[in-house]
C-alpha cells in the first residue's frame, strides 16, 4: 500500500478488463460521503464495473483501492475476495434470500461475520426501524412489494456498515409510481451514509436526483464526468445529449460561426471559439415557421419534418436539415403550422440560446 | 398425471378417444397393476405381524435398514461435493465424469457386483493391497453390502442434486459473499435451502435404491443371513422355502417404494433432463 493510496478514502479504481470483444477500461474515483452515478446505456460495462469493484470478478489489469486498502491489483497479485472487502451491494433485483425472513436477511451479514445471533437480530431490527419497515421483519421476501424489497436490500447492505456502497440500478425493478417515492427515500438514506456510494443506472433522472457526481460510461469507457448539472448542461456525446433531450451538433468554429459536420451554419455568441466544437441546442429554444422568418434570429435553416411525437404539453418534432434537430413546440403552434411528416418548414433559434464549447478531449 | 386428465377434461366429451391409443394404454395400466394386485391379494395379512417379527425377518430388516442408511450416508457425503463440482467446475463437467456417474444407473447390477469384486476382491485392483498391507478382506462382508448399495444408489443422489445446483441462481451466492459470508457459510445458509427439495428427493431416491439393491450385493457380498442377506436377498431365499414370508417381506419393500414415490415426486426426472 502506497502513501498516496492510504491517504485517499472512498473508492479509487483503475480497471482494464477484457471480456471477449468487450473492453472495460476506466479510472474512477468515488469520494466518501458523496454519491457518484455511473450512467450508461445497456452493454456499456456498468455491471462489470460493479462486479469488479465488489470483488465478484477480478480486474484484468489495474488496481482497486477502497478506503486506502488495496483490494485488487493484478500486477501485485493482490485479490481480496468479496467477503472481506467491506463493500455493500444492493443488486438490481435485490437478491433477498428466499428461504429467510426479512429480519434474517438483514442479520445475515452480521451472523456471517461471527456476530452472535441475538446481537445480530437486534441490530437488524434497528436497521429495519430506521428504514421504516420494522413491521415487515417476519415476512418472507416473496411477500414483499418491490419498494419494500428495495428497502430490505438497503437495510441488509447497510447493516454491515460497509466502507462503500454499490447500487446496481436500484430503482429499475420498481414500477413507475413506487420509483418516485423510493428515489426520494433513497436520497435521504444516501445522505446519511458516510462512505462512498457508487450508483449504476441507465436512468438520467436517478443520476440527477441522487448523485453529486456523474460519470458517463459508454462502450466500456468514460466519455464524460462532472457534476450532474454540468453534464446535463454540456453533454459531450450523442448519448448524453439524447439522454438529456438536447440537440448536439459537432462542427468547426471560426469567428462566431460554426460549420457543422453535416454542413449547416450556426451562429454562436462566443467569437473566440476556434477549431472543433460541440453545439448544444435545447429543443425548446428552437422555433418553426411556415415562411422564412425575418427579424433578430440569425440562425435560420430550411428543414423537412421527419417525425412527430406528442407529449402531454408539447409536440416533439424531428426535422432533417442540415442540421437534423429535435424541436419542441406547443400543441397550439403545431396545429397552426399544420406540421406533418414531409412538411417543409423553417427552423430558427437565437445565437443566445445556443451553447457552444470546445470539443472535450475525452470521447467524442 | 393430474394435468393430463384436467386438460383432457376441458377438451370435452365431443371428441372420442381413438381405440388404438385407448386399448394399448389401458393394457399397459393393467399390466403394471396386476403384479401389485397379486402381491397384495395373496399377502398373508392375518399372519403379517408374526411373519415379520420372526427372527430371520427381523435380522434381514435390521441389516437392510443399517446398510441402506449407511450407504446413503456415504453417497451423500461423497455425492454432494461431486454434484457441486459437476455443476460448477469445468474439470468435473465433462462427458467422462457424467458418463461415469450415470453408468451404475444403466449397468446391470450383477455386472456392477463383478466389477466391485475385481476392484476390491482379494486379488482385485485395490483389494490386493488392502489384503496384503492391512489384512482387510472386503467381499462377503457387511461392508461389501454397503459398498454395493452405495455404488448402485449414489447416481440417484448426484444427478438429482447436480441438476438442482445447476439451476440455482448463483448471484444469490454472490450476494452472500458481498455480505461477508465465506464459501461454506454461503453453501450452508444460502445454497442448501434453495436446493432443499432436491436434496431430500435425492436422498430418498438413493436410500430406496440402496434398500432394494439385489444383483450387485449378491455378487459382491453373497447372501449370508445376518451378515449380507438384506431384505431383497431374503425375499429371494425365502421364495422356495416359505412363500408366505417372501410375500410379507415383499409387501414391506412395496410399501417403502410407494412412500418414496410420493416423497421424491419429479425432482429426479428434472435432474436427468438437464
């Protein structure tokens, strides 16, 4: 264990693991007392990352340090098995032991570590009370609702007072109604947890609500990381942009004019940008017109409607240009414009509504 | 069976059953039922207790019970680790191990007995060393009965349990590991409860097979009253001498089989199909 390793609390991992054609290759740091969300599409390597941190799979190469202790290092032939890692895991489908009562499930970790049964039981009961499910103690997992099972799984992981907590899609198994409630609760429990929390999810809402830090994982690599708000405001890849609902255009900037890769001209405010840039436009900031608009907007493009999708309060219109855009308009506007697939329209937006920044080195 | 009748019932009376199915099918039922009926019909019910409590019967019963339970214990003690290895370790997952485990199921028991003799007999593969070095002679002893029974019965346990282990969700074991449980704790507290029905079924099937063992026992252990003459051997021996006693002992074995059938249900078949 090196001095720097000892100084660093939380999770500090540098992992390269090859599974067939897939390569997971990332550095990740999760600070104690903070929630780090790993957000990525299916097949991006989220579960492999989680399993590797938990010790269910060894790293191919690299090393994992948890609260200053080296738990996995391929080069140094160090591998601490999961049962000695002190990392709590809440699995996507909870994996509560079906033959045990809720109380026994929560006490399991303690009894496994040699705590006396009565002590473990008392501790389990305390955790159940803390999570507001003391009355479920005698139930079997099969008799629990999804939300209840989620709380039991949390209690079971927290009862061991782990150094770090890994949550694998903690809300994915729940129905939409329960999800909102459990997400709010989860936020409270995680705020009380002093160790590092790593939350793996494909739902940006989980990341935005629960996490302090967001790491975007795509095809085994980190493509963006930062605060949740920062990542939402400045998506670096198509995946993040689509996730956040924003339009993302790549291009080259020169003196306030960006020429996108598909050939559109976009005026931006920042005249100092030079070279490869990313342009972000929120769908709400774009308007559609039947005739070429006159006036202040300097960005005007002839477009053709490809697709329509009505939401509760708005119509999402996919248009192809260049540039190809997602546009949000009111239902009234949609009626006025007679938008239908194939209609030729004009799209416009003010330069002020466009965010442009130098293309990040990572990903892209 | 129940599902067949209900689904058939639902289809209604409109469709007549073809005779070429109904006739041979019914014939099969009669063929299977008749021997049981014969056994039960001719059983000396009035003298049952006297016959079974005769010293010779009690001796065979006691010997059978002791050897079959011991053989089952051996089969479980060795078979459970083997089942685990076959389910989870590539070295034990090959066709060879599988064939070897299944072999006693299809091998004529007499051949099994001959094979045991050639392995553990005084001049056998291992037997010669046992005899020369330790002075141990296995054939025609009670120990040989246990060995013959275990050899023939172990596959029933291994196959049933291996199938169950293979189909358990191993992520529960992973979850247990993240909760600080070592491998043995995990197996005992998480895996065992999940495969409990198959463990029970496998043990019961194994015991039943051990209890009924005849061919391998006769060949490897002989038929010496009080030493190696188990129930099935006693039935066979009594058939010429005292028919009533043979039938009485047969009824005992039949009763055990019925109980086992109910207890084990479909677990073994599921194991075989995997």
